[in-house]
C-alpha cells in the first residue's frame, strides 16, 4: 500500500549532498541538489552495494562512490550501464519537511 | 529472369534474421519475399523480454525491424497469420484464419518454439488453455499478462530455475510481489552451471529476496477456476496467485509433421539447413534439428541463417552448417555469467582449474583436455570471458601458465589488449561481428559507436558487448585527424586547458566550485568534474577557498578512505613511522573500545584502523587525539623513513628527523594526485626513497640527494635525481617548490611519475633548481600560504561542517 512518510526537515540535508535514511525498514537515499530539488532512490548501488548517498551529485546525476556508476536522480535509470535503482516519490510540505511516498 | 517466390513462415528473430541475410547477399533481386507471423506484432528481440517484464525497457524498445523495414525491402508481411498447412506437391501454404493461399518456390520454416507446458494436474483447463493466473513466458503478450496480474498478486511462483525462469523471477520482484522459484533439478541453471556454481548463484539470488526451492516436483496446480497454489510430490503445498511456467521450450514443429517432413524433437535438416525430405524447404532456428541437436540460443541461429542464405542465393552452393559449440555470456539478475561447453569433466584425463570466492559471488571453473578448453563457467567476474570463449570456439591451445586463464596477472592496459586483439576475433557473439568488421565500418565513415552498432548489428543482440564495441570504435577512430579536443580540457564540462582555466579563475575571482559552474557553464554541474575543480581551487586560493563539501569526494567530506562495504579507515599521522609508547597504547585501546574489525600496518609505515562505520569516526578521532594522516586524499600522504643515523650502524644522515620535519610542514597539502614521500639515511634505501614522488637519500659527506617522480605501485619507475643539497632545510625548500609546481601544472589525477616523465627531468631541474622561469619565489610563497592554511580536518569531530555529516543511516522522523 502506498504511504507517505514525513522524513526530516529539508535543512537536514546539505545542498548538493545525499543522506541515507531508514524509513519504516526501507533504506532510502535522499538527495538535495544545489538547485534545491529533492530526490529519493534506493540506498545501495545494485552493482556492489555502494552507499549512493555518499556519491557525488551533479545536476540530476549521482555517481556511486565505490565504482563510479552513474544514475539519473529523477528516475533511477543507470547512465551508461544497465543497472537501475528504485525511485520514490518526493514532495516538500509547506513547512519544508521532506515527504517520501513508499509503496 | 522471373523472380522466384520465397515464403517465410515465422517472423521471429530467426525468420527476420534469415531474410536479412538473404537481402545482404542481393537476394532481393532473386526473390519476391513474403513473410507470415503468428503474432500481431512486428519482429522483436525475445532475449530482452525479461527487461520488459521488469520494467527496464519499454516494449517499443525491443522491436528489431520496424514495419518500414519490410516496406523498404519490398517484403510482404502478414501478421496475425498462422500457417496451418503446407501443400508440398502444389508448393503452396495456407493461412489458417482466412484460408488464403500463397504459392512458393522456396519455403523457409522458422516457427521457433513455445513454452513447454509440463503435464501437471490442474495446470490446464479442459480446452487446453492455461488456468487463469498461470502464464508462459515467451511473447510480448505473455509479458503484458504477467505484469497485469503481478500488480494484483501477493505471491508469485515461477516453475523452472533455468535462465528464463530466473529472468522472469527478477522481473516479478520489480512489481512488488513475493517471488518463489520452484526447480526440479538439484541446482539452478543446470544447463550452464555445475553444482557449486548453482549454489553460489542461489545465495546471490536469495539475497535479492527471492525464495528458491530445489528438487521440488510440482504435482498439481490448486484452485478451481484460477490458480490458488501448488502441491508438491513431497506432500507440501505453496499458496500463490500468480504462476509463471518456464520449464523449457518446445519446438513448434507440428507444421512439419502435418506436411510430412521428418520430425524428431524438431524438424530434421541437413547441413544446408534444408529439410531432409524436401529440397525446396529450409528450416532454421529453434524448430530445426541438426545432427540430433536443437539449439535454443541466438548465436547458433545466426550461423544457421548465414548458411541458409548462402545456399539459397547460390552465393556459396556448398555452404554447410557443422553445428555450434555452445558458449554464452549472459546476465542473470545482475550477475554476469559466461558459460561454454561442458560443466563437468567427462574423462579421467580432463583437468579442472577452479577458483571460488562465494562471499563475493565469484566462481570460475575451466575444464581442459589435452591443453584445450572444453568447458568453462565464469560467474561474478567475467573479464576473461572474451579470450576464453574464443579459445573454446577455435579449439586453440592454452598457455601452460593456467593461472593466467582465470586472472589478469600484471597490468596490461586496455589499449594493448585492443592492439593485440586479432582482426578476426569475434566481438559480438550474438551477431557474429568481428573486430575487422567494426574497423571496416569505421573506415567506411561511421564515427560513432551508435552508428557502427546500427550498421554492423554488433551489440544489438544481448547487448553485453556494447562497451567493447564502443571502445573499439574509439580505438579505430583514434589516429584520425578529427581529434576530440576535450581530451586536453582540465575537466570534461569546461572547454579550457588547465592554464586557461587557472587564468579565468584568477581573473574572475572564482573561489567556489559552484561559482565556476555558474560563471563558465551556465550553472550546469557535472558530478565527475567537481572534485577536480575543488582540488584546483584549493591549490589556487589556499585559505581563501570557499569550501563546498558537495564538491568533494566522500573521502574528503568525512576524512577517511571509503571501503568496499561503505565503512571507512582511520589512519593517524605518524611521521616516518615513529610514535610514542603512549600513542601506540592509546591507538590499541581505542581500537578495542570501538571494536574496530581490523588493525593493519600500512605500506606508508602507519597504523590503519579499518572498517569503521561513518558515525563512529568522530568518537574515534576524539579518543585517539592525534592529527589526521590524510590517508584518504589526493594530497601529501606520508613520509616513510628508515631508522637513520641515531641507531643504524650504516646511517649517514638523520632521516627520521627529516621525515618528521617534512610531515609537519606538508601534511594535508592538496594536490592533483597522491604524494608519497620517503627519506633514507644511506644509499641502501631501506625506506625505498628512490621510488617515491619525492625521496631524499643521505650520501657520504653529509649531503642529501633529492629524487622526484618515482613510483612503485601499479606503475614502477625509479625517481630522477633533481639535485644534491647539504641540509634538511634545503630538502624542504626544493621538495616544497617541486610539489607546488606539480600542483599548479599537473593534470588532475596525474601522478608525479607521469608528470616528470612528460616534462623531462632537465626541464624540472631548470625550473626548480636553476629558476629558469623566474617563478621560484612565487612557488615558495604559494606553498607557504597553503601550509599556513591547512587545518587538521579531524577537528570537525568537535564542530560538524554540514548537517548529519557523519550519519550512516538516519531514522526517519515519523517512524
């Protein structure tokens, strides 16, 4: 069942970085880009399990810190390879709380 | 001459491919071609159906030949048109639905195969159709139906743990239902794997949340009018509301039976791919049986299509198919796998070469007979697959050094590999495209990987060779005049060389990475360029640099080296490998207190606490109370030292004290690549100072030789002698000046061994020692500013730089 979770205040994630969250047992990496968009993806790289929240973010791309696999933050689609990530719906509440929808 | 009628029954991968081969041989002039396909669609790549099921690819993406292709080549295509009768005496075929009759001169049967439906009680309804909730996995329609049902399902079961069954299971996981795989044999994928390989694959797949039941024989499908569960021979049952049957394939050979052709497991053909009963009828693909074998992989099918086309068009009247050696490269649920020939030795003289690393899911096994490869399994790491599959296919003799069959020993670069690869070596095993064919295509004017793939069809089968094709295209384009200027840029996103970029950054006073993107590329960030820019800005602005942590690699955000499991290492400063007893005890106590999994001496004469979770870093740093050793960064790393003149009976100079001074001065200095230093108290060089980025060696007469550009890692190079000086202070001066010049002029990630070799030691000596360019004072001053601006980053343990800087996993607020 699809359920929304209020995760944390936007300010808990610095601009251009990601953090890993445990949301009701789901490990989710949440990213805040420098242009203040927020995206949520499965937390670990399907390649070798790298922590994607520790990756480098540029535009709408994140690069895994272990072996430099790139993914599109918007869709989780792999860039230049066939692995892809689960992506979650995100919205900001009127008080700038990050809200994630999990099926 | 009147054109002959070629009729093709089957518009799948085999039929369409065979027609392509005919057209490629000018067959369009000889034949009017008519094709009949049973499905209401064009022709698609069945190999990619599992991607459609898992949602990775849209059905539109897997079509091979668009309808326009048929039109352009003058082919009459009838879809949704099953042929139910071939009248051989009259040379005519009949469409089942409409009764329409089409005459032929030559007929190709390429009806392929369908899912084998095992005789399980309750699986089918009285009319022979599958019970609602049960599906085969063979067509786009099957995919659509499975996806539709999966959305409503809680538990799905796949019968069959072969390749297709596992692919189906992977697809189902993406739709959110609980997935079980029921398999009759004792291990998974018994066609391609042996028992240990199957066991490792099982572990990997179970980690993805799929439950595997082996040696499980299904006796009944439960449920009155739709599937509700399964009953097994061992008396157990399993509830489910979605059932996918993937228990193998059954050739569609009924048409052959009805037409009076010899059919055993499939329609029997001769070496020209002709029916043994009728000179006008050819058969290719999964409905053909050649020398007793029926092939279910694409590579044999492509070979058959070529033989058929050669023979049909008369290009090579003696073209003959001799059977295929089965070798395949595939990806099962993200696990890369290559398999060829036998999975177990057959004779006593067969030799087995084996490597197992179950925790990483790596398994390699080769079976060698008389020095030739007759079977092999590679799982997890298939880097040697291309070489081995070729050796297998050609029956070529193997090197005596068997270890090199499994691993790349030494480090031959990619370029050498491409250079050395023989022209005939097959790049795309699906479509049989050689290195030479790719070269010819590039020579004919195709300059991009995409266009070469489209022209040659390389990479258009399973797709696993795409990256190799791209590399080869780049390689073939390599010497051409239209060189890509971006190779000279400092970072890919900004069309400026390093000196040009430095000039702009200084002129426009750009002090943060985001301001560089803002000023030079309209704010478009490029992830890979960020650390390179950050490194450059730190070097240019020292204390005035505006630190944006998102621009830095994770190591530089949390001041430790990330390990394969996402933990970090802690290495405190230890100049020349020297510490006090109190420090040593404290490190030990801290490691014990924080239950650090591994304590290890590093190659740089320091102590490494390995496997520390991110959120424990600050506490460990506080407890250790020593400065950071910068073992994570592209920066000054460490200075090794021998025991020197204090105790060593051969010591000529005080190398330990010098190492201490070097480390105290240069610690934390960022640079384009790592800087590893050493000092040696005599020319015996126990600290290996000759193979360091900068090394100082004491020689007789109280002097020090300074070497630069040495390396002893993946690359080995003896450093070049820069100069000989008299004092520690002079070593610090010239070493610092050299490092500053390197910082300002080397490419990002370019180590000193490349830098010095690229410029030549004479040029380096002229600038650093003779001050030929008049920049020595400026270099010294810039280095001093950097030294002054450096702060111990482990002090961030007391004052975080960013929110949740060291959080490993944050529990969501509302949970």
